[in-house]
C-alpha cells in the first residue's frame, strides 16, 4: 500500500490535533484546580465524625481568595492573599502546615484573630465563655483491632450558631485542659472534631496558630467515600466498600 503525501499530512494533522486537545485539557484542569475546586482525600481520623477515613471531597479554592498556597507546589511568587475573604468560625478548612508550608491539614476553624481560646475539662471556651456542648448518642466505630466500640459524642454550638458533632474518646486526655491561647492578628485557631485524636492548634510544636496565607480553601462536599480498609483504585471492592449515604453530603 502506497502512502501519499496527502495521507501523511492527514496523519500529522490528526496527531497535532490530539496533542492540542490533551494540552488544552491539562490547562483547563490546572485552572480549575488552582482557581475553583481541588479534590482531597481524608487519610486520618482527626475530623471524625464529620469526616471519615476514606472520604473524598472538593475544597473551594475561591472561598478565602488566593495565596501562593493556592498554586500547586506553593511557589513563592507573591505574599499575602488577593481577593481575600474572611473565613467564618466553624468552617472546615484545608491549610498548609505552618512549620513546613507544604503538608496539607484539614481542621475546623474555632478561633478568629483576637479570640482567647481555652479547653477546660474537655469543653471549648471562647473569650471566657463555654461553648454550648450537649451530649448526644454515642458514635459507633472500631478500635485498632477491628472491635466495635461506642465513643461519647457531643453536639457543639459555636457563638455564630454553627453546630457540629465532636467526639470525646478520653475524658482526661492531655489536651482537655490547656492554657489560654490568644489568636494573633492574621491567624486562626484550628481544631479537629475528634478532640482526643487530633494534632491541631492546641499543640504549638506541631501546628499552632495558622496564618491566613496558609489557608488553601473550604471543604464543601464529599463526592466519594469508601471504607478506610479499601483504596480508591480497588474497583472490585466498591460494591461492599462504598459508603453510598455519604456521597454528595455537604461538609459542615
């Protein structure tokens, strides 16, 4: 079979078009990831019961404006934020760990700039006032050996009326009683909902106060959820591992 010059041009044109489509798709994905939404998965239990290990969620990048941490790899191209919008108390937010500027953490914002935060006997206090904390039904989970256990669960209502559930695994844990933390200007105080199993702003050596610049975005919706013992790519396990009831659940 003889290949004509015209056939060669068609093949070359088809290849070039495919390359252009791939490049355009990659650029579009980069723009969406940088400016609009970024997917995250939950690898630890610090935000149980709000977020479970194996949840996959979308984080809105535009909610707090943009900083260098909005861009993949956090290049040092500018400082501060542009089109910044103040976070609200109770937001579940992804941020870059202040100590290294690269590790992603997800916690709840409980302290705003100027707030005085303290834990007393497991209860959160904001500006010397105890946050309303109501005992509700136990949270059912499993221990490290897979045995079912019931954990004390509370409904916490923040001063701006945002409600969320928290866990109290150990009523005498080391972080149930703290000194008073005064949140500096331009910083936020973050805590996990699983209060006794969370490395957060209560621990200055690991997290501490989080600069506004380090906020990546606000958690919005769970788009996929699979049992923590399975992996996203293990498609053959989906029928019995997917948590169907959590898909498209708003994060709050």
